[in-house]
DNA sequence: ATGACCATGTAATCCGTTACATGATTCG
DNA sequence: CGAATCATGTAACGGATTACATGGTCAT
C-alpha cells in the first residue's frame, strides 16, 4: 500500500489523524487524498507494526487528541521507500473512456459539448493548484532558492500538476478545433450529396 | 463503478472477456486497465442486470469462448453515461508523495537521481503511446479527417496522454535544473563557510 | 512431451468510500 | 440553545489485485 508510506511521510512532525486529513484538504498535499475513516485505522495499524507511537494529548482546549509520531523503525521504513525509486501507479481516466465511446452518439455537437465541459473542470483544478503554489512561493516563481528544502520539494511536486493540467487544457482546445473541422467537412459532404441528388433528379 | 461502463463501451462489437483484456493490453484503451479476474465477474453481473447477453461460441479452433453482446437496455445505459458529462476521478501519484518527502534524505543528489529515474519511466510510457497513436493515424498526424468516427475519438483520447506525458517529461527537465541550481548554491555556501572558518582560524 | 498461449473462472485479501455513532467545545 | 467545528472511531460495502485452479490447442 502507498497510503501507509504517505502517512509516514506526512508525519514529519507529530500530528493527529484529524491534522493529517486537513493537510490533505489544504492545497499542499494535492497528490493524494484519504478519508478520516481510512486514516484512523491505518495509523493504528502502523502503530502495531512499530512504525509509529502515539500518545493522548491532554486537551488545553477542545476534545483530547491522539497524536502520532514516527519511531526510528518508521523513519527507516520511509527512507527505504524513498530510495526504492519512483512508484508508478495505474492511472484510470473514466472521461477518456467516455470520449472514446462518444462515437456511439453519432453527434459531433455532443462531443464538442463534452470537451468544453471537461476543459472547464480541468481549468478549475488548474486555477486551484496555481493558487496553492503561489501561496508557497509568494509570487516569487522561478527563484526557489529562498525556500526551505521541504517547501522546495513540495513546489516541484505541485508544478507537475500545473504543467500536466496546462497541457490537458491545451489538448481540450486542440480537440475542440479538430471536432469543429470534422463538423465543417461533414456539412460540406452533406451539401455535396444534396447537390448530387439534385443532379440525378434533374439529369 | 466505472469499469461496468467501460466494458459496456468496449463491447461495441461482441467479444469475450479474454478479447477485452487484450484490448486493454494493446495500446488503444490505454486509459484503463483491469485483470481477467475482475473482468469475468463484472461481465456476469452486467448480464444478470440485463445490460449484456452472452452465448457460448462453438469453437472452430481452440477452447470454447463465452461471447458477450450489448442489449438494448445496455445501450441505453451507455448513452446515459456518455450524456452525464465527464466523470472526474481522484488521481493519486505516489511518486509525487515521494518527491515531497525527499527533503528527509537531505541529499540533493538523491532528489536528482529520483527525477532522472522518473523521467526515464515517463518517457518510456510516452514513446509507447506515440507508437500506438501513429499506428492508428499511420503517420498522417494533423489531418484526422480520413479516420472513422471511432478511431477519431480514440486518437483524441490518446493525444491527451501524449500532451500530458510530454509536459511531465519537460517538468522533469525543469526540476532537474532547479535541483542543480540548488546544489550549486549550497556548494557555494559550503565554500563561503569554509572560507569563514579559515578566516576565523587565521584571524 | 514441453512450453507458449488460449480461455474461463473462484477465493482471499486489500484498498477506499459511504454511512453510522458519539461526544466535547465554541461562537453567536 | 443551536449550529459549526473539533475529534475519534466502527461497520458495511464495493472495487481492484494477487493467488489459485483448470483444461484445451498448437508449434517445435
């Protein structure tokens, strides 16, 4: 599993399950997400495995919190994972499946509408990521030298999303053009065959 | 679930579970994958739901095959899915998690090696996709007009992968540069502090 | 005959989501 | 007092992977 290692990595500093969840929601860790109902049991499992240890924090305010911290064993495990080389997962894009099957509708207008819709959604995600990035770099893009090593790596990671989403938005535009071309030429064919039919009838 | 609809879409023409699996392996349907052990039960479920019907093909050669075909109900279900707008799934990138946590190694050389490794893997996938695309367009990129509607949509879908992977590879290069910059400046700092120490000693 | 490939499935396990259950604190 | 938020969990279900089990055909 990867979530185990993701949690291990996120516990750079001691935190509760709740803290981790809010890290997932807030920009920085955009590359992964998990629900509290998954986080809590995994943290428990990692503790029984000796990668984490927890203590109940006496609540100065609010309800008591169980705060986890990495053990030496957990740290070694994390290092091992980092040194194991990039873990490539299987990507699944339901919307590309939909696009492939669009020909069943036999309606280029529908394909066009679909791509437009997709472009909007991808664009929204891109805007959110750009926002999250500029909050880390405080506008000072290009020179990442004044960032600490942690933020530096996080910004690099975010930029993958920005690059990739940007490319996807451009792909939407290109595809919309292609679809439009095809609509034009099929209209021309319509006119041609209409003309032919007229010829036949009049001939 | 999406796999249900993906299978429904792939059954444009009658096919067995085995056929579908090989479609997943062969370029065209690169956006999704599934194991035979998942495909067979899902096909059975779709049949009990009345979206598919199957018959055993009398084997002219080889073992008997169970061939599935869409019913009218299945076709309606597919159309509904296509008209429901793009289905955006949660993407998870374990390697971006690894990159974020790289600062724990405190070794820019390791970060650099990691990115290089990642670049190679992404590049391999990109080359494979480009190959699959050119097999469909037969080199005739740019003018997709001579493709049938099915292949046209498939090529559009493949191009998303090509655009996005291209952007990711460029991101690797950019990141490698950033990492290098940081290595240079940290070496300079080393030299500076060495110089200072010398000053102190000689002073 | 041996290995590669065709072909179909079941079982166990794991990962992830949704729904459910509980209770304290804080702010208006 | 009521709603929002903090905080921790369990249960049920569904989706995906890995392992297991079986047997036929075909080429060397």
